[in-house]
């Protein structure tokens, strides 16, 4: 079964979310010898700036500059993220694959609806990934349960709520 242990797994609703909001933290930890993976939930295909292909190339360049070891795209729909079973299973799969100690993800309150959904989705997946009876598979082999020790939310664009 393929697993790749990293210290930090950073989820972003879109390519560039992680880099725009958590690059300093990532650079500091990489400089300390830690390994980082990024999982983009969507390809950013509905954004105003670029298309899925150009954003993929930008993300690959950013990963190289930052020293990111692994990056993948989870294929969820941009502009229509949902915290549902299908989406949670994709994140649980990634968490169990990378077995991070720390997860970084979007802020719970943000003006972009995908960011807020991604925050709750990632937090829920982090908890659920530790349940042995919640099954996910790699090449037909069940993944072992894994729960990160900490989940931190990075702020991108704060929306004040009363």
C-alpha cells in the first residue's frame, strides 16, 4: 500500500490558496527539515484569473520554489464545493496517504463560499480519517486509520460576522 509520510498536509480550495496564505509557515517548516504536501481540492476552473491548465502550471512552479515534496489535485468542482460523503472520502484518502502530523486549511469564515466549505470539509475529514470503520482503499487494499494531531486554518479574506 502506497503511503508517503509528511509532516504537514495543506489543503486549499483552489490552486494558490495555500501559497497566498501559508507560504511563510511552509517555508519555515521546510527550512527546519520538515516535509510538506499540498492537496488542491479544485482546479480553480471557474476563477476569473486563468484557467485550470494555467493555474496548474502556476501551482507546479510555486511548489518548486517553496520546496513542496508532493502536490495533487483532488478533482472537486470549483464554485460548487460541498461537504458531503464523496468529498470527505477524497480528503480522508489524502490524509491517510500522507499521514501528516499537522493539517493546514482555509479559514472557516471567508467571503469565498468554497473557502468556508473547504475549511469545514478538511476539519471533518481530519476527524473521520481516524475512525477505523471509515474505509478507504489504495489499489484494493484498505488504508490504515490516521488522525492528524492538529488542524490550523489560514486566513485568506476575513468576512466579519455578527
